[in-house]
């Protein structure tokens, strides 16, 4: 399926923060952005304005009145009162790392450990580090910052959470380090909005491949499409709708990554755990007549993380 052209009205979408602040997305954002440490990826397709999303998430996170103490083994979240977080960029982190190399701190003898107390506890009010894009020299510093007591939120260009997960593992170079540092992925994409001026109800004939992609059973489905008119420049679409999904690194998925489970199987596992995917979001919009089944098939295709082998 080809993407409707991104010129003129067909490429426009309005960022609607209120779509994020409804269940279950609001709870997902509060959990991952309330974590005390770790790395969160914001996966965005090429037509999504990533800086706007990151700015919204930064403001949302700084407004949180608690931090969450996260147990990777038990998936437990405990609400803790905390002070205001400090917002930093990856440049701050890189500058500090360079300064530490050039001006190493003097060695200090460690104090005796008290029984049952960690010698290096994580800070109670961790910094919040935002990165425009997870790539290049940023990768090791971002992971190290996430693993040493900061919450790192980074953009990454991918069509969905599971293609982003595969890219993240490849960039980090270690499934163990990827599984240990990642807290979750917010996946963003868009679907084309059917033009209201030429929208009609139609019967879709789906190929066997399309049925496999969308997880359906019927070859003929009823839906809507735009016939094309002056209002939409003959495309049948006018504007786009931002859709999203939330992938959480629960202990079952963390263990599966450590065992080398491929992304397509991880997606099945996440769905069984209750994850609502971009494909689910596209289906919902098709059922309400806001987008077409062609767009549902396209989303299924571009967000497919690959083979099960």
C-alpha cells in the first residue's frame, strides 16, 4: 500500500494532547515517565513531528508529583514523593563525560557499608534527560546515563514500537544491556483521514496476504473510502490522524529478549499481556469511518517487525 501524498491538506495532522491523556495511555505515560531511572524510546514515523511530541512529554513528566520505584524482577511500582526534577539534554551529559575524562575526580576512600544498605544508592530525584534522536555517539552515553540513575527519553525514527525495539538492540549491540536499560516505548504513526466531502461506504476485497497482515479472516469487509473530489485534490483523503501505542518492558518480555526471541514473537507476547497496538488503533478509526481499510493494511505492513525466525 502506498502512503497518500504528504503535500497540501493530505499531509497535515493536528497534535491533540488530549488523545494521550485518556486510559489506558495516561496510565502508561505516568508509569514510564514516573520511573526513577532507565531509557524510554519515542518511536515516530517520518511524517510525525517528533520535537513537538518530545516537548509535550517533557512538560508532562516534569508535572508528575511522584517518582516510581521500579523492580525489574517483580514489575512493582511504588509511589514515592519527590522534589522537582531537573531537565537536561544529552549535550549536558556528553559535556560532563568529557569533563570527567579531562579532569578526573580525586580518589576518596569509601565509607564502611552499613548492613543492608547499598554503598551507592540511586538519587531520589533523578534528572530527566531528553535526546532528539537515539543514534551515533549518543548511544553509549545515553545508556550509561539511564543505567546510573537518570531517566532518559529519546526519539527514534521507526514505524512502530517493535521495529524500534529491533533498531535499539542493534544500536546498543547487546540484548542484555538493551533489556536491562529499556523501560518502554511510545510508538507513533499516522493514518490518512478520509475526506468528509466524498466519503462513501464500500466493500473491500482483501488478498490472502492482507488478511494475514491484519489478522483477519474474511476476504470481503465493509468500510469507507473517499472517492476523490476538489476538496481533497482527488486523493480521497484530507489530513492525517496521529495514532499511538505503548509498549512496557514487563519481566516476561525482558526475559524473552534475553533469550533472543525475535520481535514478531515479542509483539505476540505483548498483545497477550494487554498491549493495544498501532494496528488496533487503525482498526478502531476504520470502524468509526475516519480512515480506510487500505490504511489499516498499510499500518499492519509498515509496523510488522519481521519474521519469527
